[in-house]
C-alpha cells in the first residue's frame, strides 16, 4: 500500500513538445502500463465499490467477478439489473465509468426476450450466442467452436509465416515460437475445455511446416 501511495499519490507529468514550446499534462487516471503493482493498485481502488455492490443485491442471486477493471456479474436477471444500475451510479464516484456499448449480457435462449425487456434502454447488447471474455469465451457450443476455429486459423497463418523465417534463421524462429507465439493458444487451452479436436490444424502446421523448417527435415511419430 505504501509503495503504491508513494508512486501514484501525485500525477505523472507527460511532456508535450514541438521543439519550440514545451508543455506538461498531468496523468490523473490509471496506472503505468506494465507496472507489476497494477493488480494490487486496482484491487485497492475497486474494493470499496465491490463491497457496496455486494450490499446492493441479493448475494445468493447475483455474484460478481472482477479482474482488475473488468467487472462481471452472474445470476438472476432482476438482480443483475440492480447490480448494473448501482454500478452506473456509484462507479463514477470511484473513478470507474461503465461503458454500456462495451457491455454484453449473455442469457439462455428462452430468457432472451425477457432480458431485452428488463435491460431496455440501457445500451447493453443482449445475446444468447456468446461473447469473448478475458481472452476466453462464454456462450453456446456453436459460438465457442466458431470462436476457436477463427483463432486457430490465424495461429496457423502465424506458424506458417514463422516457418518461412525459420528456413533462414532457425534459432530466432524457435525463440519467437517458445517465448511468444505458443502462449497465444496455451491460455485458450487452459480456459476453454473440450477443444482438442479444433486444434488439429494448428498441430499439423507445427509438425508439417514449422518443425521441418527449423531442423531441416521432416518429423515423424517414431
């Protein structure tokens, strides 16, 4: 707490210069990108708001989940609406400004029309298909499959481009693969269950394009 107070109690001064005149802008919001204390900073900042939100709804009918400044609630529609309304009122007083245009309510198909009526005029997108959430996905089986297939198609293209680099510079390509590229799908593998079959094209690209490019020969199961 003391470290964060010492670091952020006064706004950082951003320098704006056109070589003839210099001015300064105070950075009054957020934290420095990449700061290892960012999560603790957000935790301390939003804890009072989270506590107030908990007391504004029935805790057995509405649960909230926070990751830094990403807030999520799950439960009964009426209670979620109460939670959202309270967040819109109290959030700005804590420096937290909800954005309806970036907010998605995911409901079951048979609750879609009721949800649209309850949240009418809020500016929130209501869907029964699904939506991306913190790098993973929530929703129907079809939406999850479509989401992962699109991801895999992009990863395959990335692997094939890296394979082209690997033909001339295998060490750089291997480093880029192990230190950066592969982590794009390891997170998805951890957070979205039952997708092993959807990753088959990616495995094929690694085995048939990338590995032969960096070791100079084809690979087999033997």
